[in-house]
């Protein structure tokens, strides 16, 4: 697999805490929302690819086994939202609310 985040895929990602990993994924989702609202499709799809790549790395991280069910469900919801019919009725607001606690927790532990 060819990674966009080469240094992260080579191991640096696995040094980050679960909270930090999720906050980074959330940042890519926020970028997606911003690009979508500006009509910037090229950057919008780049953000999607980066978010899913980071999520893939998070799922592969051994320390996150306890979160595996949530992470795989998150992947399912995001792929549905980004690429398919949004059968789960996700929204930009839903994703902002989902990722906000990770941003907040990470900012408190810096």
C-alpha cells in the first residue's frame, strides 16, 4: 500500500496516543468539511484519503485493540458518508461533535 503519510506509516503513528491519533483523524475530517463548504473538490478528496489512511493505521495499531469495534464502525460510517448514500444520515455537524472530545482531550494533555 502506498501511504500519503510515509513517516507515520513507518512507525511514528504508533508512538502517538489513541487520543492524539483520533484528534489527527478529526483534523482531516475538519479539512474535508472546510473544503466541501468552499467547493474545493480536489482538496476535499485529498482530505478524505488522508483521514481514511490515518484511520487504517489506527486500526492496525496493537494498542488500540480495545477500540477495534468502534474504529471499524467509524470506518464504515465515514466511507458511507464520503463515497456512498449516507445511509447512516451522518452530517458535518455530527462529525464535528464526534471528534470534538478528542481535540479537547488532546489539548488538555499537551
